C-alpha cells in the first residue's frame, strides 16, 4: 500500500504538520504530490493537500483517503517547497501558505465534473469510456467515484484527453456558448439542399455557408453572417443536418478591446547599458537581483518588454508584478500589445470566474507571461526565465494578513530555484533595496535621463501658511489657481492629487472641540457625503451625523478635512468652465469604471483629472502639462518611520506625470511644512540626497535597513489582560535574545482599540538573532492554546504598517 502525507485544512498549531493516509488501491498509480484530496479528520471530512507519497509510515492504524479532488496537481513541486519556505519565514500555517497560491474559485464550495478536454474527439478515448463521454457529456465527480473508473480516467487526463472542471456553487461557472457544426461533408450537404422545399430560402443560405466552411461556428456569429433567426438553425438541427453543442470559452476581461500590435522600440545608449547585464544573466541561467533605478519616463517598461521577449524566445516564462493601483489599462495595453494572447492578467478588478480562467491558462501552459498584482507571484509556471517587480517600493507588495509575505522576497526565492534574474524597477527605490544595491548585494542599473531627454518638470513648493496670512482661505493657492486658469485657456490638461492617506474627514464641534468617535474603536468616524453618514473604517460601524454636539449641545457641528468631492465642488465655484473627472474609491468602484474615466481623460473630454493616490502612477498622457498636489504633508505626521519615505516617493511619482511628451510640464506642491526635507528634496527630485538624509535618520533611530523589525500585537476584550500578556511576552523575549536587540514596549497600538478589542504591541529591532524565529514560534504555539480565552497574538516579520 502507498501512503500519502497530507496537510489538512485545519489552521491550528497541533495540525500544522503532515498526516499520513492510505491511498486506496485504485489511486496508487495516479496520486501525486500537489493534488487536493478529501480525508477523514475526526468526525469531519475535510480538504487537504498531498505533500509527498511514500511506502511506509511510523503509524500503524491509518485511515484511507476518501477521494481525490484533482486529476492533476494544482501545486507543482516547486510551489509545495515554496509553501514550506513561506511557513518558516512568515510564521504562518502551511495550509494558509498553500491556499494563498490558488485562485479564489478553488477555495470555494465546489462541484466537480470530468469531461472531454477542449478540441478532443470521443474517439481518442478507450472504448469503455466512449459511451460515457459521447454527446459532450460531463460526468459528476460523485458518479466518477462510484464508477470505479478513477485510475482509467486519471491515465486519460495525464494524456490530455480528459479534464476536471470545477463548477463552483454560486461562485464560478464555466462560460458556455452555443456552437453549430455540419454533420455531413460538402457534397452531401449540396445534395440535401436540393431536397429542401422552394420556400426554405434561409435554410439554403445556412447550408450554403457550411459548404464553404466546415469548422464549427458560434451560433450568434452564424446568425449575424446569414442574417437569419435561431428557428432556421433549429429546423436544420431537427432534420439531422447540423448539430448544436455547448462549448466552453474563457471569460475574457478584454473581449471588446483590440490591442494594437507594437514592435520593440530602438533602445537608447542608457537603456542598452541597463539591459545588457540582464540579458547576460538570462543567457548564463544565473540567478541575480537587479535594481533598475530610473527616473520617471526613462523607459523602464521597454527594458522589461525586451527582456521578456528574450526569455520567451528561449521557451521560458515571465512573471511581471505591478502595484494593484497602477494595473491601469495602459500597463495591460503595453504587454498585450507586445505579446498578444501569450499574456494572462491577474488583478482584483476581475470577477472570481475571470481570475480562475486566467489561472487555468497559466496552468495549462497556454500563456508565457503573467502580469498581475501581489498574488500573481504564485503563478503556477514551471520554467520561469525572469521575474520583474515594477514600482518595487510600493507597500502593497506586502500582504497584511496570513501569510504575511512580501512579494519581493517570494520572487527572489522562486528565482533561485529556476536560476533566473529578478528585476526590481523604481524611480524611487525603497531604502532597503537601494542600500542592498550600494552594498553590491543587488546589481544597480541606472537610467538618469528621460527617454526623449526632456528635462524633469520644474517643481514649485507653496507654503500654505503664507496663503492664510494673505487672507486666502481657499484650498487652492493663488499660484496654482492662476496656472490652472492658464492651462484652461491653452486647452492643456492638469492633474490634481489629493493626498488622502492617513487623513480623513471627521466631524467636530467648533465650540467645544468634541470629535465623534466610533463606540467600538478608538478612532474618529469618517464622514461620507454619499448618504450623509459617518462610518468607521475599521469595524464598519455607521451612524447619522448629529444635529447638535452630544457634549455641549452647540449647533456648530461641522465636518473637517478635505475629500475629493469637496475639492470638486470648490473647483466648480472658482473655475465653472473647467470639465473635471474625479477618480476616487466612490467613482471607480464599478467594474471597468477606472478604465472608462482614464479613456475619457485621454480623449480630451475633461480638462482636470482630480484624484487620490490611484492617479499618481503609470499615467502617460501627452497633454498633461500641470500637476498640482493639494496636501503634500498628510502622511508626514503618521506614527510610521517610513512616512518621510512614502511622502517623497508619492510626490516624485506624481511629479513625473507632467511634461512627458512634447509640451513642457510644471508641478506645484502645496504644503504646511515646506521646510521638511522629504518635501524639499521631492521638489528637487533628488533621490540620492534624500537617500543619504533618510539613512542617517534610520541609523540614529535603529530602523531598517540597519535593523530588522518584528511587530508582536496582542488583542483582548479586557484592557488589563492585553497589557499583562504583552508584558509577559516582552520579558520572555528579553530573556531569549542578545543584548544587541532592542525591544520596545509594551505600548498601546496607535489605534488602541478596534472592534471592542484592546490592542497592545511590542517592537523588536535586531541585527542578528539566529534563535529569534524559534522563540517567536514558541510564543505563537503557547498562545494558540490560550486562544479559547479570547486572547489573540499576531506576529508580523518586517512589518510595513505599524498601526
């Protein structure tokens, strides 16, 4: 008997190891690591992942696997190994690591069926199976298990004749279309045509079409070509001349779009110098990490495209990660235009069904390039030749819940296995990456000029305190207002960025200063004009806006803070002739709306594009000559050691949207702290100087890249319990690590209570603590046992959000 080691779907310390199960006789030949199976676990039947197949087990009494869930593995050997690495490095359970690698459709409730693979005829199957799959029938998985044919079906699946499809209950259905095909060769169809009655003119036209075309055709298409109705086709099907079948097609998120094919552009001297070490590494099959540091508009994308072309020519595959926010249609166009149908796109704007279809294209080796946000790093390729991470400094590459991985680390780990290069690209690299490049851990490639040698736009910094002194109470400085007016007269376009992060509209009493807070969390409620409500962004609590102050009964209760809607209103007052497109969470919520708004702006249907962070990246429009940043410093005052870096990056990125083509651009940054070095240096677009200043600050305060960080957060419904347990953890940690490590805490989290649970934390800063991982695991194991008392402990290694 063969034995399978299975990781079961029970996320708990006690079960975070493989359990041995007997493989039933029928499946011994076909069971492989990476398949999902249903196994008995106590009284339940649950899903699990097979991690290895072996001949013996140290346990005597083994239960049998109830049923396989796949005909072929959903995780290849390398991804199984990667799951173990993720478990180690991010301190998560193995089951979470494996599930993070699969599309949502494979995590839902599912009905499974087996059917002929697309494009295969029944004749390729052994005679015992032909009757079962005749007429394009699908076999329910329950029937498959009862039929005793599993080994035979698995052998046919391995040959590519059969496939398993998941019909996910309410989640994902395969998309089917009706297809019409002729049942006779042209000569016989001709003979049949002559037998038709004289008035059957439309039927003749349909048959005429099939004399010319023998291939199956989609019914919708046929009706358009012949200009007839479904009843005509139906009549011919009933006469036995044509047959109608259901055929599966992929859901194509881009079905209405034609991508113009683009050819590689000639490279500049600087681009050639930057791409040649990458091409050499591909040629030599050598793993190396490159940091491509190029100013905005310096042609980084063309380097990516040409390096990918080289990889495809060698028969290998490429993964390209872009931040969710800049997965703009423009980005997709560039890749689809160059590589056409060889590209799969994965991002959150797709439905669960579209994501599943894109994932299957990758798994079936129908595509060579995947372009996607963070989770696309787990694409099930088996012959990767290059991994590219664009805008590598973006914090969205770090996952905030289990498994708390950083896509850059996963990319480097996968690239080691395939001995291939990783390219990290950015105009404002993260300090960690730039420091590694300075130490020669990464290979630094620099593009210091824009493609067309156009200068970077001049940046003007406006002190809003001066505006107030000059009696200007508007949110627009006089300078910005006159420049906006000037652009309207010249018929040029402007972009206005409202830096919203960490800064929201709150409701406050002007008399006594009372701010309306959430009753479950220690944070102010955010004012939403849609529906005139206040909402908590942490627990979802909602309430109406009070008419009088609950503290002092004053009627002067107003909301503070600027939202995009408020800016849009003010623009309407001061520049009534300007056409404004607003892009924020409210206007881009619906599928495809993001794309439509940008298309309207590109087509010149508006003069001003107003938005939040989502407009800071990836936009490349020739007519933008002015960029205004309305509130540069909202991020500077967050309790986060990266706030200066994030401010500098955002301002530099958005400045790079202006004057990218023939027309020169200008940038105006409005701020209340013009003397802060991150704002001053963003104005000069001087990354190198910013890097030196910021590194000095980080060194003094013991932060990355000089130290590693670990954040331990403890939550409980009782404040004293949370404090006491955090104190215990801190004392235990101090006893286990060297005196070079710095442990801060216990301290209340910046948001001390969420959803009626109090939050305390401690921060560990260290350089080399070989034993720390084991110590942290012990803490997690200990508190797993206590979870029943409502105590929760989470550990984030190299955290990006300290809130």
